[in-house]
């Protein structure tokens, strides 16, 4: 992939968004409490990234595809696999932030035959325009969102 502007990074097997914080531990001034499982996952992610130096740094808008290995993922929901992985990319300063200003799309995709996550990060030059969306929708549905 000679002209591919993407970066590819390995991350640990996914942890469900449901396992990141202990929501029963809210306390005055304490906020959400990170679970021991998430603390371990974050440590593993830092170790994975430390062997992939030099790490890429994206200073503009990006889109991310997370290729999530099905091995060992049990009954994990695909939509619960992204948060920890994307937050690890922010923590490592690979992307500036995961706000809509910087992260324009993120899509997890199951892949058979491996364990872990491969994050594909690609710079974004443009966005879908409102007029594109209007033209894609059937006329009867346009009033629902515009």
C-alpha cells in the first residue's frame, strides 16, 4: 500500500464499554471510577503501543476503522468495542481528541482468525454534505431529519 496515508496499529483484545467504569461508585466530587479490568486494559494498550514506535501523529481530522478479532470475544457487542480503543489513541497522542472536530467517523468490524484490534487511522479531507444526504433520502423521509 505504497500511497496509503493510513496508519495501522495493534491494540489488545477489546474490552466492553460496559466494563470500563463502575457506575455504582459515584461519589461527591469523584466522578466515574475506572474498573480494575479497564485499568489493566489501558496498561496493556500502552505496552502494545510502546513496541510500535515511532507512533504516527495525526493533527487533522481522521476516520478510524477498528478491525476487531473475533477470537476470544465471546458475546461482545460490536458497538461496545470502540470506546477504549479510541481513548487509547487519544491518550497516546496519536489523534488530538475523539470529539467530532477531529474524529469524523469510527467503525468497528469483526474479523475472524485473530485476537485483538487493528486500528486503521486515515486522514479525512472532506465530509458528506447536507445536500448529498437530501438527495440520498426518499422524498417522504426528508421531512423527518431536515
